C-alpha cells in the first residue's frame, strides 16, 4: 500500500492510501486537494475512513461523493455524531482494503467518538496521538485519553504514526521543557528544527521514537511521573495525564512553544 500525505487547511494531514489504481482517503477535510491528487495519479476512490466527527476531518466527504458521482463505503466510529458514515465500526473490527488489513481501536478522549486504524506498518491516529504530542480534550475525560494513549503505546515500535495535524514544532518544544534531561528529545528537537527549516514533513514517525520522546506516552514513567507529582498530580493515570495536558495548554496560550526559526 502506498501512503501519501496531503496537506490541507492550515495544518491538517489527509492520508491517501492507494493500491492497484484504487484509493482510500483518511479524514478528508478538504475535498479539493483529494480530487486533485486522485486525478493526478489516475486513482479511483474506493472508500473513506473517518477517525472522528470534527469538521476539519469530515467536511469533504459529501463533496467528494457528489463531485465523483459515486457511492463508496464511508467507515467511521459507530457512536459518531457525523451522519455521513455508512459503515459504523467498533473496537475489534477489521477493514480489508484490497488485501491490506487495518484493525480498529476505540481511542476516545479528544472526542467521544474517536477511532484509530492500525496494522504493523501504519497507525492512523487522527487527533488522539500527534508526533511528540496528543490532542486536546474537547469531549472526553483525562481517564479516557490516558487509556487511549496507553493502548497506542502498546503497539509495535516499528509502526509508523500518521496523525491528523502537523504540530511537531510546538510539541517537541514542550517535550524539551517537560523532560529537559532526555537526550532523545534533544536529538529530536534538532531534527525537527532542521525539518521545519528545510520544509520537510515531520510525519510519519516510528512509534518507537514517540515512546522515547513524546511526553504524552510517558506521563506515567520516570522521571516525568515524578515531575508531574511535584506539580500537584495524584498518583493515577487520569491525574498524571491531566496535569501534563494542563501544563502544555498553559504554555500554548503564551506562544512560548512556537519560537521563530
């Protein structure tokens, strides 16, 4: 399976999967970039995968189907408020994309209806897990998000993370603040600065790298756990995660995490 990242809106990634002239698109928030990519590669749309209901991941679905004048499966979470899903999914379900299988994991927290799609090669995590970060909590609880992140942390190190946004710049700057003595974070920060300087994407990234450098996959591990306890967290997953997420939210509001190159 070939996987192409389409940049859309301000900072979204739409993922175009293709094989044998057929294509599936993950979270088409902008139909125009998808239509252009399909035409340029001579691909026929075979299906759409939705991770959650937010408009920047779903607003292109109806236009794609209308402009292509086709009816294809639209996969997504069974409990979604997005009414364009034709094939509702739950944890444990499995999709067969012309012989390339994807498993379904329920990963609520960012929203209540969030799912992720994965196999040993790829994880399409939407807005649950970002490169060096994670999504904000709009509907779910800290306990739900902590459980979802630990579920993704258990996946193989070689699996590549394909997330819904390019937020690596701010995320890795926060990681360096949260774990200032982590040499892997320091190295990844240097790599990220070079990627941004040269206009290269930071996504995808191996889950093994995320486990070493993403504080939101490390909230319950030393030394970050001890840092969060010192910041007032209780010694449980929900409180540790909530303290970490609140810390980043505070710094996001200051602009400190997005210095100019």
